[in-house]
C-alpha cells in the first residue's frame, strides 16, 4: 500500500492527480457546489441525451415490445436478442456494406479487433501517432509488429509502406477520423488511395468522434469524404453523439464471422441490455433527420476556433477544439478560472497528451447557442 500512496503523492506534486467529479446534469448545463456551468466537457455532441421528446417516444414504443433490462449472457450463449440483429442489419444497410457487428463499448472494439485479426508473425500494424489509448492497447495485445507514423503524415506513411509492405502478408493502417484531443481530421481519401496502391493494406478507421455529427446523414467523415465502401474496418460508437452505449464495426461478412469466433471481448462479455440496444436503434434510425443540428454545431465550432486562433483553434477542423496552455499547473488554473466564470471544462494532461501540451479540450454540443459561445470567447480573450 505504501508504494501506491507514494505514487499518488507524486501524481499530486506533478499536477496529475485525478478524482471523480460530483456534478448534477441539467441539459447542456451542469451543477456543482451550487453553481450552474455550461458543460464543455461532454461527448453528447448532438444534444440528444436530454431530448425528452425522443425519450417519451421511445418509451411509448417500448410499451409494445417489452425489451429486457438485461441480456444475462454473452451473445454466443443466450444474449443474442432479435433487436441486436435488427440494429446490425440497419447499420449494414445504411453504410452499404455486407455486415456489421455490435460491441459493448468503443474500448471493447479497439482492444479486441486487432488482437483477433492481426497475425503475430505475418502482419504489421502502422498506426497514427495520436490514435486513442484503446487502439494502442489493442495493438499491444495483438502481439504483431507495429510502427507509429507521424500524426497525419501521409508521406511518412507511404514511405513506411514502400519499405515494409512487401515483407508482410497484411499491413493494418490504423487511424481515427476526427482525433479526440486535437479535433483535426485524417485525410481518408489519401488513405484509401494508399490502400489501392498497396493491395495487402487493411484500413482500420475509428469514427468515434465523427459518427452523428459529420456526413450528410450523420455516418461520419467516411460518408463526408465519399469512401465508406473503401474502409475495411470502420468502427463507430453509440456513447457520444448518439446518447447511448456500445460500439460497432462495419465490415465484410467473412470478417464479421471471424470476429464472432475469435474476438475475446465479444466472446467473454455479457451483451448490452436489449433495452439499451433498442434505444440505440431508435436514435440511429433518426440520424438523417438531424441535419440542422449538424450545421449549427459546425457554426458554433468555427466561432470558438476563431477565438482560439494561435492557441489551438487553428488545429481543429471539428467540434473538438483545443486550448493549449502548456504546463499542468497553468492549465489547472485556467480551468478553474473558466469554471469560476460559469464554464465547466477540465484540464487534459499527461499521459492523455504529451508533456508540455496540457490543454482545455472544449467539446461543443448542438444544443449550445451562439450567444453562449460568444460569452465563452470573451472570457478566453482576457486569459
């Protein structure tokens, strides 16, 4: 126990000690210590978590179908309910792909897919330097050889493919579409072009922060860039813009069947409650209707990015906008200053981001107003 105590003390000294916040949720506001603050740390990108009209409509639908509150088993035993098959069929149709497969979370997907598919001896993984921690864990668990290319550096990626692709049976190229800490966007068209140039490339794209908010019908950056059919493993989540829980991959029917047989987080986890899956289906069906919410989110994101030019706003091309402060203690003070002015945001520090790049990660949602973002911008300009 003394070892853990010393490590906690060290974290505190470095400004890296974390604790679970005690907050009350009030739509796109939160309450803490009697103070109401605009919630700038949520992944509820479309503002659907507080859509009372949708919740009421879903409950009306539930009355007739009586979804269970627990699956009580993994899908390979007795946890495969009809609503799971229905959602996977809907996903496959919307993406124009052969198949889709559900998982309990984005972390489950990213720590399970690569270990199932990548061969330790014959495959190579090339991952963007800034991919999410869950993907890094999946890469490590796979045991395959891997290299990380400089963030969004397509030239270096191409050089690595030219150098190594011929030596391996398959090369998995792994990226996010919208990156979670910088809010910038991968060039999926260029990645698809490289995939065509090197026939043994398997393209894996995590669309966690793009699903719902980008693309004409909300299917993400792959839809926006016109390359949904060219991505071998397209992963999305339901726990962010879709105000639910779980994740999925759209892929070929062969890959789906292989994952069902080999992916440990799928095989050895109790399936999500059918009630939860039904709510996800309800929301996903309605994604195409949310074009005005997507446009509004784009407008207010540009507004805030403009106010943060030179301090991180110029990096972002999405609703995730970094305010790069630098050192941990300074970032903590900035977060406290913003909270004191009614804006709930949190300091992001090492190891989530590299040392010396501590930041406030502004995460905007479609139920925020332009007026609220202008007020935030005013506070930022005097920091």
